[in-house]
């Protein structure tokens, strides 16, 4: 028998679900983990690491460890998102045919759907292990504001991973379906989603089995990644003050600061103040490693003026 799975292919994390006994359940990996980090790392040995093993490579091999592909998939080379990513990401982006975007790692170039396909292939294998069955079909969710090219590119990634894509579903619609299934109510609801790449809101009318998307809007440059970048900027300022080294001049250094920034941000979700030691960012005279203890409290994080892209935009009518 072959089965279908649902895949939330996130900017930061991917989650896999299947319907068992009439209910959708999320599937764990062999360690019981239900979040598959959407990271792909090209190891010097030639192997391709996906998920948690790739996260570990971010600190030691940033230029060959690819993340946040969802921010760029289906976008033109000249778009603002791609040009901004070129300055922010520690790995190389190069222009492909017809203004497409390629990733360069270990001397090879990859189209963005090829990178996402590595994550989806891992998702398929993980599901097959959890379900003890062959998985051939999938539904993949995407942000409500994804355009046709972004949706088509996501579908290509699924096909490359050996999956027949039954449907590309809007993320808030998927959330509403789960809510409707669980609650069985008729009402108007708002769905907020603060993810790695995007903060968005969608208003839906739920009525029994029928749901209608009334409006959707948001900011695709206001996710957890963007909060990390703001904190990393503060860390870079502190590094200049302490050591007169500007981490912004080195993509690897900024990449490391962003990893430290995410750790600090997560600690501030349960502590009111947190300190992280910034190591491996730069070397001083004679190759002496420079480090710095950086402290931030939750109030500062709350008050920080963001560089978000302005007023929330009203997105195109969702399908
Ligand atoms: N404890 C925590 N405190 C603060 N932020 C956290 C915490 N745990 C995770 N995050 C942040 O949540 C973000 C990832 O959220 P999520 O997994 O929903 O994103 P995603 O689905 O991959 O992204 P998107 O939906 O935008 O494509 C990351 O930026 C991560 O740093
Ligand atoms: Mg998400």
C-alpha cells in the first residue's frame, strides 16, 4: 500500500504529518523529534547532511551549510530579497538561467528546488520509517502570499524528492482545517503565524466542513530570522567597541553571530536576562581568538525598534 503525507516545509523547520485513525498526527524521527530543521550541509566527505546534523555544521562550515531557502525559492535574481540575502547569508548565491537563483557549495551549483528536495527526501524517508510503509504522495503547505512561481518551484522540489504532489495548500488554511477538525465549530477566526521567515495573519470563516479565506496579509521580512539579525547587529556593535573588529566585514563572522543571537533569543523566552559568550568570531594579534560575553535582557528585546519592511501589506487573494 502507498500512503500520502502532509509536509509543512518551513523556512527554519519542517514538520511531517499523516492521518492515522481519522486524525492528523505529526511524525517523529528515530530520536522522537518532530521538528526537522530545514538545513542542508555539503560535507567534505561528499555526503549531504539534512536536519539536525546540518545544524551542527553551521558553526564550523557556514559557507557550505544552506538555510532559509524558502525565502528565495521562485524569486528572481534581481529581487530585493535575493540581493539582501547575498549580503547576509554566509553561503554563495549565483545567477542562473532566466534570472534564476543558484546556490554554490563545494564547487557545485544547485537550483533552489534541488536544495529543498534534499529536505523533502529526508521527510519522505522519515515518514516511511515512522509509518512502516512506502510514501508516494504528499500535500505541501506554503505561505498564503506565495505566487505561482514560488508554488510551482515548491512542487518541483517535491517531484525531485520522488513525491507526487497532490496539492499545494496555504499554511493558514491547513491550520484552520486542523482547528475545524478538532473543534467542529462554525465561527470567524484569525490565524497568526510567527515563523522563521514571515509574520502573517489570515481571517477565515469556518462553517462545518466549509471554510472561506476572507483576507490575508503580513510581512515576509518579519520572522524569527529577522529578530536574530537585529540581535546579531547589536552583538557586532559590542564587538567593535570591545575589540575594534567589525564582524559585518566578514560573512562567516556574521553567520556565527546570528547563531549566537538565536540561542540568546530562545533563552529570553524563559529567562528575563541572558548572557552568551561570542567565540570564534575573530582573531586578534598573533592569531589569539577574541571572545566577548554579551548580555541582553527581555525588556531590551521587547523595546528594540525593528527594521521591518513598513506597514503590513495586504496580500493577493488566496486560493
Ligand atoms: N523558545 C523560543 N523562543 C523564541 N523564538 C523561538 C523559540 N523556539 C523557536 N523559536 C524561533 O521560531 C522560529 C521558527 O519557527 P517555525 O518553526 O514556526 O518557523 P518556520 O515554520 O520554519 O518558518 P515559516 O513559517 O516562516 O516558513 C525560529 O526563528 C526560531 O528561532
Ligand atoms: Mg511555518
